[in-house]
């Protein structure tokens, strides 16, 4: 797939979706639970920032809300080894981006981020892998509201 090509696919929620080739991720191993799905498009929905949609190119009903965890959890620093990044062909740290899958809810305090299973992306080659961390500091359900409130409290303490 050429990086300059657009990719068009159908999604159950958004209908026909077109993304630049540079926004198409290849998951050689698939995602845990979705191993047969290898290609996903990253879609930015205008009124959903800082969230992105990770939509399956192959299966219209499969999609996830993702977030760069550093935007909400600035101290996020997962421990993983080079073997965790095997297959991503990362040559420089600036080629690595991290995302986490977000679970939405009508109740704001129940909106959570999976920091235990970050998605590592080689932004140069658009290869991705979801890792399962052996790091007790993180769980699959970190509250975004609590993190935002803690960040605001720290900001007020610094300015006060």
C-alpha cells in the first residue's frame, strides 16, 4: 500500500470513510481478541478531540476510541522491553507513538483508558502492536475524569 494513496472503507457507525494511506495502520498480529483483523484506519472526528477512532478496514462493525495517553496521564511511563516492540521495526524513539483504548460511558466518571494494553505505533512504517504490560502500576480501567481533575488540582496548586 503506497503512503500517498487514500483508503476508502465502510464503517457501521460512520458509513463510507476515506483516510490517507499515512493514517492506515498494519497490525501484523491483529489486536488481542481480533487477531484476524490486521488493518485499521485512524480517523479524527471533528468534535471528539483529543480522541481518535481506530476503525477496522476489513470489518465494518469493529472500531475503538483511542487516545494518546500522555495527553491525560502525563506521568505515563510504561515498562516494556525491546522484545515488546519486536516486529515494529522501530529504529529511533521519535518513530514511536503510543495510544490506549478508551471505554466510553454515559457517566463521565466511568470513562476509562486501558493503560495496561497500550498500542505502540511505528509512525514511519505505520506498523502497530497492542502490548500487554507486566507493570502493576497500570490497569485496564484508569478514569479519565479523575486524571483530569488531578491535573487541574496540580495546576491550581502550582499557580496558587
